[in-house]
């Protein structure tokens, strides 16, 4: 079923962008926590830098997959690997902030982030010894706090 869901997600995005007149290739694979789909190419009319656009594409893919499974897996839609690069920098930021929180023995508040970025921080530090994470604030001001234990 996993391979079928991967192909369904890739096929959906490929057809969507073919109909939109965009020549993009869809790459995809399974990650630890879900399906990663990367649109590769030089889009003419897509707002590549807009995180809401990426989030909307993700939502469309999940809705499409619900035709085959009741609870589709988490899906990440990326454009030319930009999200993958951002995720790597967020993991690095999380680890550095966790080290600093433990050394300075006080909580570190990160800058406000969208939900998918906060999730990366929480997952990156879920098994990190000596700290816990939680989110505070509302809406666009919501941020992650990294707190040392003990």
C-alpha cells in the first residue's frame, strides 16, 4: 500500500501541473514520518517562496489520498528541495538552542514559526536528552520554547 500511495501522490501532482501548463517532474519517497514529494523544475507561474502555497498543495494531496485510505499519512510537498534545506537548518537551529538552554540553564524562546516548522523543532528534540519543547502564543506569533530539564 505504501508504494501505491507514493505513486498516487506523485501522479496527482504531475497531472495537476501538466494541466496548469507547468513542466515539472515529481520525485517522491517515504521518510520516517510520512510521504515526501518534491516538485523539480523551473516553474513559470508558481509562487515558489510562498509557504502557504506549499501547504495548500500538501492539503490537496492528502485529500486526494483519502480516496484510497481513511487516514492518509503525513505529506510534505516541496519545491526544488527548498523545504528539505530549510528543515536541515531548523534541525541545526534546534540542536544549537537545546545545547544553549542546557548550558545557560534557562528556557530558550525561538522566533515565531509556522506549524510545519515548529513540528520539525519538536521532532528534532524529541529524543534530545536534557530538554523538553512546547509551543506558546497564538496564530502567527506562536513559537517553540526549549526548556532544560532539572
